[in-house]
């Protein structure tokens, strides 16, 4: 009787082990990793640097309807954005313009005036993460400058 129990437990252990290995192999095929950004510069070539102070992360969903604009503004802190729908054209003044489309990431300019305009036909939806500090505004609206 003990022999049958040992054989059954061994067989069950091998099945579980095989299933576990198979599950791990399947997960490698199911999980997809797409690098969105890797580097040390933002959209206009500034080297990234974190502001001094106590960390404060802020995340937002920004929706810009077709033909609408964000208004001229600047960020005092690094900002990561991911375009989840539509497209937006960002005007950096004498640093040029760049079109960002769904599926693209952006590391936004710091302390540089810029304006985003939805140049597509549907709402532009952007998820942003400000890597800021307590007491420092993430964004400041300013008069148009060039």
C-alpha cells in the first residue's frame, strides 16, 4: 500500500512540476513588454534632473478635444506622458514642433514654454506623471512666447 501511495505522490508531484514549468513558459509568450522610454534627455534635448525637495508624484489624465489647445505653459518638474488615444502636436517655439500619436511616450520639456494642440480628429487622451516635489507647481500657464 505504501508503494502505491509513494508512486501516486511521485506521479502527482511530476505532473505539478510539469504544469508549473509549462505555465512559466506560457507566461513568457503571453506577457509583452514594450519599452516606452529609455534615456537621459527630454523632448527638447535637456538632460533630465530631479528637483530638490520632498518627492511628490502626481498622475493625471488629460483630454484635449479636436482643434483645442493646452495653452502656453511650462513644467518646473520632469513629466512623463503617454498618448493613449488621438494625437497632439506640441509647439516648443524655436525648438520646433513634434507630433505625438497614440502609443507614443514623451518626456516633456522643463522650464521651457510650449503649447499642445490636438491636430487629430478625435479626443487626444494623455496619461501624465509629474515627478515633482512638495510645494512646487507642476505646471504654470504663461502668455504665448516665441
